[in-house]
C-alpha cells in the first residue's frame, strides 16, 4: 500500500512592502511522502514571494509538463513558471520556452553553487530566467498540519512567523 500525501492547512497573511502586496490566503497544501519538511516550507516561501490571486500549486513533484507553482493569465498563457532545486538543462529550456518568466529557487547552498557553476553558461541565453538561492535555516520548525503564519517582506528579507517563532529568510540572485 502506497503512503499518501499529508494535507496541511495554511492561513497565510502576507505583507510585502517591496511589491506593495497585502493579502491573506487560505491554502491547502499536500506534502508528498518523499518531500521533507524543509522543502515543503520552501514551496510556501516561494508562494509568499510570488503571491497573487491567480498563483496556484500544480500537480506537484515529478511532473514533467508543469512546474510546482505557476501563474497563468486569463487566456491560459503561463506568465510565471516556478520550480525548485537543481533542474536539468532540458527542463529549464522547456520552461523558458513555455513561460514569460521562469524562476528557479534553490535551497541547498552547497549543492546549488556546484549545480549553478555547471548550468550558468548554458542558461545565459534565457532572458526570462531567474535563479534565486533561498537561505532559510530552521524554517521547518514552523511546520504543523494547521498553520497560521504571518509573512513580512521588506528590502529583500522575509520574516515568517507564527505565535511562537520567527524565522528570517534571505534571497540571493545567482544570475
């Protein structure tokens, strides 16, 4: 019998002073059995950074035809394709060909640097690609099945908090 995904309910209040986005979101997020708590929280951080009423989670991990998050226009065009980790060149090329903007969030600094050194030259031709390193040590401590989180973003720094803990997350553009 296969292990099923864990369903998490997230009440997320976002105050992004950098983009002037102030909104609350009620999210139901599935955590794949092979996804660790840290990676799950990285997905939530990426949602917070790109929050929009049309931004949505897709079918999730290991889907070749979709990113993990995307923003589609009313006509179905992919405005923003958001993926995580160290992608292969084929997937990056496909994403850049299908979407107006592609963002890859990396989160394991050591592995990400080595990966980017290997991919950077190949990826320079994609004007619509951004690669961003997320540093979020300890953020998985916030994870619960039901969460009420406040997200404040100012000057490129995110503070993600619940009633008991505050985590500071930073971002570094790799390209």
